[in-house]
C-alpha cells in the first residue's frame, strides 16, 4: 500500500515540476509585458484582463471535464496575478 502511495506522490511531484517550469516561463513574458507597460505608461493592474483569463480557463476546465471549478481557478490564478503584478513593477 505504501508503494502505491509513493508512486502516486511521484506522479504529483513530476507534475509539480512541470507546473513550476511553466510558471517560470510565464513570468518571463510577464517581465517583458511589465517593461512594455513602463515605457508606454500603461496601467499594470488590469482587472478586466484577469477576468477574461478566469473566464477562459473556467470554460476550458468545463470542456475538459476538469475537477477545478471557477472558485478553485480564481484562488490559484489570483495568486499568480498578484505575483505577476509585483514582477511587472520591477
């Protein structure tokens, strides 16, 4: 039984590694967007853009028969957005 649990955890660890890699990749684009916004005087906080992303991901999760509901996606991505805004300001 312990062996099965370890195998499941190993799968989660591998996914976590991929998620981290993708988040770092996302932040490279966030950094570039931040530089663009600073040179053009564009506002960093764009709540309508964040809503668009949440809406799109909620729809995608439903289409994929995913387990994440809107409130789950919001909770995860509000943290990602917050980190992104901080990076855009630097």
